[in-house]
């Protein structure tokens, strides 16, 4: 079933899976989500105009899971916003189709929202399929706004901490936060959308937290290969959109631009 009864003591949650050509991944993702023991959630698929058979296969296997089918691939932000703009539950979770969540993941991810009303966004511990750590919260490194995955030392206590951002592969957000700061910025086609939302959340007084008990596996770049010209163009276009939104003029001119010039000179020397 795609919907569960909602106990009065728990907020209802909508898990939004944004699909684009994820054959081989989407069905495993949905199976792991629907097996969660949190009793107050529904799963919704938004399909970004896939051209493979991923949506047809998912519909055949999970006929009770509702689908929003976009007529075009408008990117991560616009795709998720199709669902977020009609959100009825107090909390939404954005999920990539190339994840498999562990038992208890959703309960652990929602727990911070129950204990602290200042928590606006939460993300879990993400691992690669081989078990190595991928993401334990994200960092935005000045002055160039380089987004980096936080990978703590093995002896760091497994406790919830505040971070710059959490990865969009699984990101839980309060509806009231979206109503206050707005939805995902559709000017970001791909990359930095979650960093931008987290920055706006923190500016509005909300906490953005990493929850190590909310564990999942993320293939990463299963449907958006890294390293080619399209990837680099989208990455750095989004990075500069983030900078222009969140950095002041003095730091852009005095720190960011000299760092960019030095970085480009270094790359040109290597090439």
C-alpha cells in the first residue's frame, strides 16, 4: 500500500521519488520505501518525462503508488516542485530513485522534527553500494562555494549535528518552511538546489541537520553521469547561481573572483 494510517502523535509524511530513466533502480527504491515501519506516510512518484520503461515497470509492480507525470524533464527542482506545491502533509521527503533505504530509516529521519521545532531540514547517512561512506552532511567551502560531502573520522560520535546542507538524494523538509522561504529554486536545473534551500532555511532561523541513524545506500549519478561537458556546465552554472544569491558583492569581488582566476590558471597549466 502507498498510504498508511496517521496516528495523532505523528506527523504525516509524503515521500516524493523523482524519477528519470531509472530502470534497474526505481523498483528497488520503492520496495525499500514501502517496507518502512513509520505508520504515517505515503509514497508519490514524479516522473520527469522518462523515455525508458522505468515508470511502466513501477506502475505494474506498485499500482497503488500515485504518479505525477511531467511532460518534460524540467530538472530536479521543477520536478520536485510539481509535488511540493500541492503538498498536504506537514513533512515531505525528497528521494532519488537510485537509493535503497534501510529498515527504520524514515522513523529516524523524522525523529528530529518531533524533538525540536527549529529543525527545518534533515538528511541521513548515505553510503555507496560497497558500504563506504558517501555523505554525512554537506559543507559549502568559501570563497568559491565548493560543495563537498562531509566525511567524519570513524571515532566521531554518532550524533545529530547541524550542517551547511544535506544531499538531495534524501532530504526531509517541513511544509511550513517551504511556505515561509518558498519551494526549490527552479533556476537550478541540476545541482545546488538543496544547498540553496538549506541556506534559505538557515537564514530564516531553521536548523539543517544530519541524522546518522537514518541510513541508506545511494548509487549516485546513476541517471546523471559525472565528468562530461554537460555535467561540468550544469555544476558550475548552478554554483555561480548559488554564489550570486548568497554572497555579498565585497566577498565576490575581493575573494571569489581572485580564487576563480587562480583556479582556472592552475587548471590551464595542468592541461
